[in-house]
C-alpha cells in the first residue's frame, strides 16, 4: 500500500493586527514550525500581506477576519483574483 505524505508548508504568513493574538499564534505554532523547519512571518495589515504575496516561498496564509480598514475576506478575494494556488 502506498502511503502519501503531505508536504509541510515552508513559509507561513500570519496576518494579525493584534500583537497579543499574533504572539499567541506564533507561540502555539512554534514547536511544529521548528520541528519542520518552517519559516513563520507576521504582518499586521492587509496591505503588508498583499506585498508578501509575490514571495515564491509563501505556501500558507493564516489571516484575521477583522483587519484595520479591510477584512481577511478581501485578502482571500485578492488571492483568488491573482490566481494563486495558496491555502488561506
């Protein structure tokens, strides 16, 4: 029987404007990211996240729903508009 292994994302972008929430997410994921050698990056706005979308190493985005002035849904729409194959 063939067992398929899922590739861990190599670069995760966390979009979170609340510093306490960002720290909680980062500390919760740290053991897993360190074990799997995954880069984790935090940005605080939709605009900053959009700048990072061009990163070829970006493989997963975790986003807050409510961001200053915009929402995580708008980020998802932009990812779809750019036809990026990127889980959010």
